[in-house]
């Protein structure tokens, strides 16, 4: 969270809305540990990382959906078998559980 705080403050001062995605659980091997954080503003700018790059694009889209009101805040899961993992860039396999919500502070 510390690595994205400056981005959050800058975006909020500019009047942008911000969504936060945090890793809340990892099953099997995962690229980032629980607590890893990514933030997205309503213009599509991103700071931080929840997966080292392998599912960031999908998380960006889900976070924007939360900001647009087309998705409710909550837990989203990304998981792949080891065979499928390489095809999508999740080289470690495993399953990531993230909580995505709009920041309201």
C-alpha cells in the first residue's frame, strides 16, 4: 500500500475516483503475497501490482467496472491450472483472490 499512497493522493487532489485491488488470499503458488495492492483511477491509470503483470489487465477492467457501477465491490478470483498458466502469463499457477472496492477517503 505504501508504494501507491502518493499516486492515490495525487489522483484524489485532481478529482479522480480511485479503486483499490488487494490480494487477500493465495492458493498454491502465487506471484504476490496477500496485501499486494494495485490502484486504478477513473481515467485508467494504474499504480502498484497484484500479480507481477500476469493478470493486471483483467484487474484493471474489473476495477473500472467497480468505478462505473457495473460491478459490485467484492472478491474476484483468478486461478489457472499449471498447464493453462503459461498460456496466459501466470507462470506460477495457483489461484489469486482479490478484493476490489472504490476508495472513499
